[in-house]
C-alpha cells in the first residue's frame, strides 16, 4: 500500500542531506566537544559551525544560541529561568490559552509555586489581541514575562509577534515565543520580532528528534535549570549531542536556502486540499482559516464524526494525519486550542489537522481528496449524532 504523510507538524522526516552531515559524528568523528585534543577540537568546530547556522536562520548572533534537547526543554528553560531570576516579591506571567502544553503546563507549575498567571483569550480565528496584552500588563505591573507562541501547532495561525514584542518592550518585560512551528516555515528574525527568548525544535524542520535550541538575547537575566559542567556558557551543562547539533545546523542552512521556495510551493497545495475537502464533504469548515497561517497547516472540522475514528480510518486507507498535537494523543479531552476559539467539544473532537511538508506533492493531495470524503461519509452513516449535528445548524 502506498502511504501519504500529512502530519509534518507532529514531526518531519530527516532530510537526506542532514543525515549525511550527521553520519561522521555517529562513527569516525566521535570526539567530545569539550576535549582539548584533536578529536575534541574537530567536534567543537562542528558544533560552533552549527551554532552559526542556527543563528543565521534566526537573525541572531552565534553566542545567543544554546542547544537543548528540543522545544519542551527550551520552553521550560525560558519560562522557569526568567521567573526564577526575577526580583523577589510578587511575580506574574502572561501567556495565551492556546499555547503548547510545554508552555501551559510550565505556567501551571509556576502557579503552584505562587506565581500568578494570566491566560489571554484568543479570537475565534485563533489570534491573540495585542490590546488584551496591553490591558493585562497595566493590571499587573509585577509581570516579569510574556510568552506567546509564534505559530500555533494545531491551527497554524501566526500571531502578531512583532507588535506583542513592542508592547512587552515598552513595559520593560521579557518576551518569549515558542517558535517550534514557525521556524523553517515562515521568516523568523529575532530582532524584527522583538523577542528576548525563542524556542525551536529540530524534528519540526527535517533534523532528528532530541535536538533543539533556545535563543537568549544578549544581556537577558536567565537562571540556569541544570547544574554540572560549564558547557554553553553554563546555561546548559552536559556533554553536547554533537551529531544532533550538526544535524540541526544543516537543517537550518537548508531551511534558510529553501524557505521562500518551499512556502510558494506548499501554500497552494494546502489551499487546494482545503477547497477540495470543503467541496466534497458537506458541512465541513476550516478552523482559523481567515487568520494569517503557516503555509502548510489546515485544520478542518467534519461535524458528526469522531476525529480519532477518522484518523484510524484514514490510516487504514494509507493517509497519515492527526486530531491535533501529537503530545496530546490519547487524551479524552477535546483540544484546548479548538475549544478556546469557540468550538463546541463535539466539533473540536470532529476536527483533523493536515500538515504538509517539503516533499508533499500534488499527487499526495489528490490521494487525500479521494480517501478523506469517502472515510467521512462512511463514518457519518454509522454515526447516530451526525443527523442531530446537522439539524442543530
């Protein structure tokens, strides 16, 4: 059976060029980058070249890049690190209701420690209002951090980060963005966006799993989370994952070179997928479709079905997609992102995310347009709630 993969927001395949760059550091180039002999210095050179490559993709300086194990660690380090380094006294953090769980659960942990948190409500299109941020900052002068994601992992909606950054800067408050789903898909320039900290993850841009990075603007007062050696200026002790870092560096270089071309090719495929499904599947609709989005992401509601049943049905037909964040897979609760933008729990559970990638073709879209309507129709025939859902509209 031919299989089509439309779940690139969950993870991407390792690019062959990335794998080629990594292989020597999994075999002959096995030195520890902290060692001063020749083996170690060759590894050190590779790590620093990768750091420069990641910095170039972000418009940052190499010394502002700290390698981590991925987006979750980067988010945790940014949020805990800023709050713990803040002056004693009441502390307050502002985030949004539609963040990834790596941010939301970190903020909930802070609340248990006595830190107050404001969760900004998004619009029905999945956008955070800069005005609501300004109001929250005025109500809470003790705010030490704002954390708002750049692109949403379920909807693909791109937040007005530059405007949010200006508001945070005017209030003299640190600003962190989770850019795991935007880096490599849309232009990201930390200076233009006005961010102090930015998280990214390698496996979302064709590098391997288990490697990521945290941008820390020079002069940012951030407390380290881990204690050990003096690696990476003390921010992240521990022997560096040289092969993973090299892979991330190569992936960053590829993304920088192909970003415009990839976007121009993928966005029309995404649009064709959406139009085709809306035409072929009655009562379907795009969630967050009127907002600025990453070019690869479509989130579509198919009322009257259970999303997880549809994912399984499509997988049996050879198409991989998802109901939302892979980190929330298996949860009995509807997507917190979709309910936050106003969907009922039933419609949230009836929504699927299709996320395209660098190797998605027109033939893959044609296949999806063939199997998705058939699977939805079959499940609706078996659904006792479908007719009720339609009549309620």
